[in-house]
């Protein structure tokens, strides 16, 4: 349920494990006039801004030149649950604050990100969508993006808790049968949500 301050907006949260198709859904809704808020992009901005704080916990080995190397940081945190929890504790409150401050009352939004609930944004959603995908398909999609197989496996392993969010979502979209069929399902979902508003 959306917070009262945004009750006239459509704010749709798109959840799912890495490689599930969150960006594909977001792109379709963006074509239909929705504004996209990517929690990953906000997180990347905050990592750059909080470089000194992050390196004070994780060391300078995560730097390439004078910037945080997200690949190095990812390799570190996705192989250690305690380090991932620490990183999330540092950046999640900042992601939440920036996301809320970027929402204006007269626009519709897609909030895209695996950790919507963990960041504390679920209460701001008017609708929530879980994208369901078999893990082997998601892993292959991550590998096609240039992620090494072991890291892809570590990412999916670290995200097992996300399946708890599936039960909370208003809609579940299957993405196991190719992009064309998935886009048809997205289009139907868009019509359903907009017509019910």
C-alpha cells in the first residue's frame, strides 16, 4: 500500500532475482509514460559518493584508480554474507531516502530493484510485481552480460531470501518462455493496472 503522501501516483515495484527480467518490464512501462527509478543506479551513485566510508570498511583493494570498482566489490561481498550485510547497512538507508525524494505526486513510477522490501520501500508501492524465472535461465542471462559463472552462482545464492517477497506481490509474471511472450504478458499487466486505477 502506498504512503499517503503519494496516494495519487501509480508506484509499481518490480521484484525478482538477478537476471529475471526487471529491466525489460521497466523498459516497456517507460515506453508507456512511466518514470523509472532504478535502485541499482541509485546504489551506484551512492557508492561513488560514499567512497571514503565504503573503503574504510572494505579496504582500498576495491578501488581501480580513484573509484570503487563494482566488480571487485561484488566479488568480495557476494562471497561473504557478513560483508554483504555490512554493505547493505551502509547504503540502503541512503537509497531509500534518495528514492523517496525523487518521487513527485503527479507522475507514475516503476521502482526496479531486487531489494525493494529490504530497503524499506514496499510500503510506498501501489502495486508490486514479482518476475518468476528458473534459476538456470537467470544464471545464463547473467553470464551473457559478462558476469563469470561462479559470481553469477554466488549472486543467485545470496538472493535466496528474496523468494519470501514473491508471496507479498500483487502480480507474478512468468519469464521462462522468451522475450516476446514476456513482453505480451507485460502489456496485459499494464492494461490491467491502468484500468483498475
